[in-house]
C-alpha cells in the first residue's frame, strides 16, 4: 500500500516501546511530509545519542563521559550511595533535587521469571565501591514490588559485612494524597514507619 | 441486590434477548436450547466472568462481530446501576458502570453472584485446588486486603518456581522467596481457617434445611506444613529441585469435610454429596452477604433435575431470601409461582 521505504520506516518505528502500528504510521507520514531536512536532523540526533551514550564506570548511570556528572561532581556527598534499579530512577531523584549523594544503578531487579538473578546485576561493583572508609550509608531505593523488595533484602544481606549503615526507602501515604484512597497494605506500612512529631 | 433487566446480544447461541427478572426465575428448555447461556450471560453481565470458561473470547456467537450484555441492578440502598460489557473478536471486554469505565475485577465485590453448577459436587469429592478456589473466591470478594495478599502470594510462588527450575539457582535469592512465601502462606491459611469456622455452622444449617435431616458437618483445615512453613520449605528443597515444584505453602493446603464424623469424600452417598455441595454454595452466599452487605444473586444451573420432589421443595424454601435464576429442562410443579422463560434454539419463545 505504501512505498517500500515508507513501510520500512513504519515497521522500524512500531518496534519502539509504546508505539503501535497506528502511531508508527502517523509518525512516518509526518516525517515524510516535513521533508529530508527534518529527517536528517532526527537521524543525526538518533545516531549521536546511540553512539555517545554509555554507562558511567562508577555508578552505571547513563553518561557521555567515563564518569557521569553526579560521580564527577566533588560537591556531592560521596559518603552516601542510593541504590536504584534503572537510570530513569536516577533522573527521578535528580528532578527532586533533594538528594545530594551518589547513585548506583543495578540494571534491574532479581526476577527469576525474567531470568534475572543476582549475577546479572551490578552487585560486585557496588561492593567494590564500599571498600575503604568513604561510604558511610547505602540507601536501598528499589521499588516496593515483590521483586524490588526481594532485591533489597538480598542487597542488605550482601552489604552487611561491609559495615556501612543500610537504610530502605520509606513506603507510605503519598504527599497531597487522601487517606481514604490509600490501600490497607500501604497504610499499615505508613503506620510502621511513622515518626515522632513531639 | 436484584437484577431487574438484562439485554444480551451475540452471546453463545443467543442472537439477541431481552429479559425482565422477578425474584424467582426459571429458564426452561431442552438441552442445547440456550438456557445455561442465558444464566451465564447474567453472571458475565454482573461480574465479567463466566462459570463455564476463563476465556471470554469463547462467548462470541459464531458469525457475530461483537457480544454485549447490559444489566440494570437494584442494590440494597435503593440505588440503581447499569452495567454494560461488550467485546469484539479483536477487542477485549470493555466495562461501563453507569457510563463510566471501570475495571472488570471491581464488579465481583459490588454485585456478588453465587453460582451452583452440577460439577460443584467436586467441592466435596474433587481435588484440593477446587476447595481452595472456593475459599479464596469468598475471601477475595469479602476483603480487599486478602485479595491483594492472594495475588501477591501467587506472584511469589511463580517467581520461586521459575527460580528452582533455572540452571544453578541462587540460594540466597531462594531463601528470600521462601521467607516471603512462608509469611504469606501463614496469613492466607489463617484467613481461610477463620472463614471455615464461619462457614461450618452456616453450611450445616443449609444442609439440614435441604435434606430435612439433622447431620453434623465439620470442616478441618489442613496445612501443608507442620509447625513452621519456612523450615518445611527448606527441608523439602532437594525434593522441590527434583520435581521443579513447590511442595509446601498456601497452594498445597486443603480442607476435609466431615459428615457425621466421617470424611464425606469417601463415605457420603451421591445424594448427600449433592446436598452438601449446594449447601456450600448457598452458605457462601450468606457469608458474602454478611461481609459485603449485599445479598448475592443465586444462579442454579440444572440443580432440580438431580433432586427428588421433597428435596427440591426444601431447597426452594431454603434459598427464599435470595433472588434466584435457575435452569431446568422442564417445568417443576413446586415452582409454579416462579417467573418462567421458555427457551429454544437460542430464543425466548414464551414468558
């Protein structure tokens, strides 16, 4: 129905996450309509991003340099490491701008269903970072899913011998949320993690 | 809760049907006429799930582009609701409650339905999984926190199974999943045992009302572990590795039904088994009513064929408080005051 090169573009686009055949068709037709200059810019941006983005050698977050902006920043608190699942979790924390420490990206969570065990995660590298006296605290910031909790428990056991403080991200009532809409499990966790006001 | 009207289109062998329900409704017709399909349509219309199949794609009438059910329901608080469910061969079910999109799982707790089918004798004589499912379906609808607990436990179990079937599984990870499975299993078995305590008296009473005889009914919950599921899980590890399964946990429990002190599974007569099975279902309706505050709708598929006249009459009296939709191949004289639909070839031929 469409010219071969256009069909090929649609086919490639529909492999992207969140893009179905309809969206692929819309994007492809849009690009063709805009002409070769726009397409050139997009193609160059795609290539450059794919070629230049690599993993930070310390924390495995995304970076263009060997060391990412956070790890290279001497102004950050190098005594605290926040352990997260994916690079996008780093971005989530950085948007908040309240965390001044460093990160460590695991590259996933333990999930036998998906064939991911501890050996697939950047765990040895984390242990290496805990050698010496620089790091005083590790914050386990994996999700509160079954897999995230299991990974946090695993990490806690693994890190314990290193003798640093280990903490877990709190779970509870979302800010601005109505108590009425919070499920019982979350509410009972929030109760467990309550803090003193006076 | 009362179903007032039902519209069905493109559903099984029913091209289109419009029904107006009373408190007691009997669907009559020869085998294959479509009476069970109408009863099934009621269950799907209210809960989005069928008692005949898990795969709702099976519901689409041959040659039809879509199926659709629309039910209007009166609840205890005198509110009226309209539930519309439709699906095409390409598109999954879409549920609208009072013209708002809702999730299909929400319906089961708001509009409780209890179904009895002839296969329910397996509650008494069948495999343990059927009895667990019976308890879990009551718990899940009664208490959202148990619903979440059950789905969480099922996920832990799936992860553990994948882990023990993988090459060279990591033992620390297995420890963690075992701890999670053990604590979830304790909570689930306690909830089930607690529910059985409630059910025992209710089922005994219904059984007595149906049979007309006083029989002692006793439930005993059987855990798949002795004192502590975690230590049993660890002890059975090498066995689990060989079989690739998990031999201890909430998914291996069962309960024994005793009738007059003897296990019903191996000693009860066919008649006793049938009465017990229906008492289990009607009993669950009463427990649901207490927990949800909404009396469930009863669907009785092909029950009266198996009962003699006096038993059938007693059953009709025993379920008096619930709106009922029953199917049968012929008219039953004790059900003279019921609203009767005659069904043939997927059509309502008289009312």
